[in-house]
């Protein structure tokens, strides 16, 4: 089933005559205009609820955005069971009891879930009910006139039933690590009767909380193949694969229960075939309600009235449509072909009032005989059971969400008011500034600017581009990183992370480690708005409420100043301001607008010119004569010239006094 695609229709400027405007365009321009309207990007809320996983995460309560969207749009929901489904509903003993059969001289156990001390004594199960009640004289007299009401009637058929089973295994939680390094390489192994499914080919690497997203479908016969066993195995390259843990599900109990545990009942009756929440049961609500009435010995349900006066009578109780749907809601539904007829919707509401099993997923604990009674992890899953002779609905697509290739481009333009941490030979405060940035979870992919040497004012000029390619889950707003957790790891482990930029401003040092002057963390999905000027840039921008923050994935491009700070002493101290331009684009857009890192080719989109740095910005070792010129000559050249002239005069006078006696003597004596 394909998800419903929604779109956000923005406010358009009024036009005098759109038809005349379009008619003036060429055919090519008109075609482009129409394509542009068709390719308009969907609203973020549409992306958020575009697949089945949105219902799963909504049930988990992990994302407050989902709670808002589901409530605003009235979307169908899932129920999460924190335990096994049978435990939450009395082990489905509404029709029969289950007794474990053992060899003689062993006690009978009425609890199927408890293991006997001697497993070899277990020979089978008895499923049935015993009814013992007194017969009075009045009952004898009444029986002569009218046969007594039978205690066992309207029961499900006890003939073998061929069924199609679909088991959806969503995810695992806290699996017991079995590998060196505290991890596990899980895969699924399933057995039901003679059917065995070994999913070893799809094992996952180093995941104690794997997201399986797997559906398995097979045919079996009840009651013969009633025990469905699910194992989580640990894949090993050398030696036999190990069992992490297993769980067993009784399919017959679910199939026979009047609560309709064979397929969870959806909260809404949706008939639109293009909708991802299409009704997925083989039985419609009214037929299902009639079946339940038969199993419970009630009279068939009856409808009266129409529209807002529609009523349904079940077992002496009256249910009115207006109790479940307001008039406005009913009118909206009536104009929407997504939903079924009023009678079906009312029957569905009544089914939930009767406490049938809703559309759900359950939490099953895994156990291992090597560690009896000790949980080895848990699974989130659900099971659908359909009669083999029915037209089967399409399976639910729970394939894990695919990532999108995204490109993040940053341009570090300038820094302002960076603290000066060094002192030159003339006693002036200065810093050799550069900026280093990386995405959360990708420290090895960090990039840095060149160095702005000898900044005397805290200003740094860079014009330096950084390019980051990454995988992104748009609906979950998570980046996906693949990293090796240890040297001995053969495969990389997938990790979902918040898209966060780590910005660090350093002072470059040659003979020691560089000094970290300030840092900041910017969430790309809740980005604090930057300031337009460095003067306005203060630490209070980080106190911006969440609802006023920006998602760069919606904004696409933004430029401004963000402050960096030092909080090593407990309080945040402003240590500088960084002027950044942040732009996000898809892989296709990045290929259409190529750009190199730094100022390397292709130096486009935009073209970055070398920064106009002051003459004082240079490296001591690369330009020793420049050091003399800037530090000494430019400041003391007149003093140096005066000293040089004085030195020449002193030398001249010294030579004069040194040579004068001999010259005078020679002149007197004529020598």
C-alpha cells in the first residue's frame, strides 16, 4: 500500500486574471509552471505521518510532534501492550480452558504457560470447558414443557481450519549480548508446525535494539499447528549460531476468541484503497459484530434511524451515532470518500465499546532454557490470522524507513570578538584563529578552516566552505551514521542521531596543543535564529523558545551570527561570534550545483574569493622578514633610522679622534 501524499498549499498573491496570465506564456513555460505546481514539496506534517512507522512511534510516545498531528487530524492509532497479548486478556479463556496433559503419576497443570519439572511427562494439551450446575425440581418440571437452554451452543467449529498467518516483527529491545564487546548480531528464526523460516541472510550487525521491520507469511492448519515459536538468534561467522531467546504464541486461542484477537480491530473504518490505513480485516465491522453476538448468545444487532439519528441496539443497549461523532465531524466524513458508511462506522464504535482487541502491537519477553526465568530481551510484534478461503488484504508495509542522501553546506565567513589568548613578543594580545565543525556522530568527518594568524581584534576572515554528505530520516528527523565501535568489529554499526552541528573556535599553536576558545551546538531541526549583525549577537539567543526555532530542512538556507561560549567554569562566558551560512539540499540538488570544499574547485555556488586579511595576519615561520617588517620596522622605523645615523656619527667621530694625532704630527714634521 502506498502512503497518502499530502501537500502544503501556501498563500498565493491575488492575480487579476490567472487564465490570461498563463495564456501569455509559451507552451514550454506553461508546462514548467504546471510541473512546478505538481512538484510542490509536501508539508512537513504530511512527511511525518506518511507511513506505518508514524503510528508505531506515536504509540511509543517518543515524538511530541506526532501527538499533535494525530490529534489535529484525527488519525487512526495503535495500542501498545506492555506485555503479551494473552496476559492482558485473561489468556483468551473466554470460551475454553487449557489443561496440560501428562503421563500418569504426574500432577496435571491447568496453566499452560508454566513448565513442568519433567518435560518428558508432557504429552499434549486438552482445550475445553466443564460446566457443573445443580438441577432443581422446578427445572425438571420446566423441561417437560420446554427443552432447557443448552450451556454449550454457538461455539466456533471444531473442525480443522486452514489459515494464513502473518507475523509482523517490528523491533527488539535490550537483547542479551552474546558477542565479544557486549553486542549481538540478531536475526529471526520462526517455526509453526512443519514450517520453518530461517532469516539468517538478513542478520543485523551489532544491534542490541534492532529494528527488524520484517513480515513473514505462511499457511498452517489449526489446531494441529497452533504453536508459533519465534526465536532471536545471534549470527556467528565461526561456529554455530547461538540462541538469544524465544517466545511461543498459541494461534488457536487467538483465532477462536470472541474478542477477535486474530486481527486487531482498527479505530477507523477507512475504505480508500490509496490510504495507508485501509481497513485490513477480511470481515467488515457489521459482520464482525454479528459474529460476536452469535458467540455470546445475544440477539442480532439492529439499526434504526439515519444520519444523526442513527442508533444501534446490541444486547439491550442503545448506541447512538451522535455519542461518537459530532455533527460537524459526521458532515466532514460524509464529504470524504476515505471513510465507509455510517452503519459500518457505528458498528465499529460499538465493537470497541465491547472490548474487542484493537489494532495493536504487543511486547513479548524472550527466554532461554540455559537461563531459566531470566528475560533475554523483548520483541515488539503482532500476529494476523485469516481463514485460508477468504480474500486476503494487502499486508502492512513495515519495512524500516529508507534514508535520504542529503548534503549540508556551510560557509564560514568571519568571526568577531573572539577572545585573545596569546601574547606576541611586543606584549600585544592576539590569537591565531580557526574554526572546526562536525556533525553529531561523525567526529572523523570534521572539517576546519585555514588559520587567520595574529588577529589583534578577535576578527577572523575565512570565506571557507565545508561540505557534509550524510544519510537522513526525514520523518524521524534523525541522521544515520555507520561506525565501527571497536578495532575488532568487522562490520559497521548503524546509529540514529540528532542532526546537531558542533562548532569550535580554536587558537592555533605550533609547539603545544591548540587552545579551544569557544564552542556551540546547533540543532538543525530546532535551530536558534541567528542575528544579522555581530553587535546583536548575544548568548540569550540560546534561550529562544522551541516553537520559534527553525528547521533548516524547511528553511533550506540561512545566514547570520551565532555566539560561541566557554562553560568550563560552570557559567557560560561569551568568547566569540561566528558568521555562518547554512544550506541543506538533496543529493540531486547538490549535483546540479557543485561546490568544492574550502576555496577549491569547483569554486561555485557561490564563488569564494580569498579573504581580505590585514597585513598582520601571517605565519612567523613562513614569513620571518614579514615579522621584522610588521613588528619592528612599521612601528620603530624612524627610531631605527635615527639610531643608525647617530651610530654613524659616533663612528665618524671615533675615527676622527683616532686618526687626528697621526695626521697632525705628520703635518708638523712634514713626514
